C-alpha cells in the first residue's frame, strides 16, 4: 500500500484571496488530499484557523 505524502499549506492575506483559499481547501478535500499543517497571515490565518477547528 502506497503511503500518502504529508504536506503543509500556507495561505496568504487579502479578503478576496481568503475566499479563494476556502475553494482551494474544499477542492483538495474533495480529491482526498488533507494538509497536515495549515498556516496563514491576515485573512489566510482566519481561514486556516477555521479549517483547523472544523477538521479536528
């Protein structure tokens, strides 16, 4: 059985970019890819924290 590679996701700042981050995370999850670590700055930090809280 092949082990999936672990990866981290860094999200940038900006309101519109924050909405794009949500879509990117949903698409990754839909494809079966789940980041081991999420981090961000400004709006990216809000999205990363929300994702981390809902993903536990």
